[in-house]
């Protein structure tokens, strides 16, 4: 997601002028669009049909949560792909830019936005069909320094995502673990709290860097 391996810092990379830079960067837009399309493809991947209880996705306008939607690059692609999207972001500076785009989008009425922390979602149980998160999920560990706190955060967040998803709900998380320990922490938080699935990496030998988790709620 970052150019020349420069890692973004939360929240400074997304506040004030930086939120404008993010939203106006053609490179970033192209990159995030490409990643979102790949995540949408993974959401419909037939390998996920056979994970847990077998099912097949049809063409319904599923309600999909975009966790950490930022200025709306990912949400825009998801509504264009036929989904109804609830975009969630913790930063007003990012979310307000997504909001300003709605009137100009085809099917803009299929995008709803919520200013919230993805760790504590104000969303009813069993109400969401699917979840997608692009380049945002690792930020739930922001300022979580010791192992106990990190462990509690990833597990509680996974439990709350299971709570809001309908049974068989699919979830695609694209994120950037910083090392193997962090990768395993995220993976086990899902498998220990009601999800089955698998991982895709461009380079499976590399534990950090871009990672896709393809998950399905039991
Ligand atoms: C790199 S941007 C990605 C935005 C968007 N998904 C895209 O593809 O362009 C990361 C976003 O995650 C949001 N974020 C970080 N921590 C969050 C949290 N705890 N809850 C909700 N959003 C969060 C940030 O505010 C930022 O807008």
C-alpha cells in the first residue's frame, strides 16, 4: 500500500493536509482500487464456498461493511460491484471526504457512512452479510504495546465482528502485519473466535507485508 516501503503512521498520515494528500493521490487511488477489486474477487471465490458450511454466493445486493473506509476508494468500488455498503472510519477528516463523494456516485444511495471505531461497532447483531477491510485492520493495535493488551484487542474485535455478521457471512481482510508474531496473533484471533478460512500472500515465505485473510463465519 505504501510507496517505497514508507509505512503510514496512524493517525498522523490521515489528518488535515495528509487526508487531502491521501485522497488526491492518483497512485494511492489506483493501488487501493486494484486491491479492492482483488478483495471482491476473493469474497466470491469458490474456495470459500467450501469453507465451513457449504454455500454459494448469488447476486443479491448484500450489505457489506467496509472497515476503515477512509476517503471512500474501497467503498466506491464495492457499490459499483453491486453491494450495499456501510463504510466505517474512526477519523472525521477521512470520512468527510467519502461523504462529499456520495452525490456524485452512481448508486451513491447504496453507501452509508458511520464515524466509529471498528473495535466497538454500533451495529446490530446478525445484521451484516459480509465484511471487507482494505489496508486498515492492523491499526486496531495502535498504541497497544504489551502482549496482554494486544491479545485482548484482537480477540475482542474478532468476537464483535462475529456478532454482527450473519451465519456464513464472509470476511476479507487485507492488511500489513509487521512480523510473524503479529501475523499469527491476527490469524488465531479469527480461528479462535468463530471463523474458518485461509490466508493468501504474494510471497508466502515473507511473514510481514501485504496479507489477505479469506474468512467465513461458522
Ligand atoms: C490506509 S487508509 C485505507 C482507507 C480505505 N480502505 C482505502 O482503501 O483507501 C486506513 C484507514 O483506516 C482508518 N482506521 C484506523 N483505525 C481505525 C479504527 N480503529 N476504526 C475505524 N477506522 C480506522 C483510518 O482512519 C484510515 O482512514
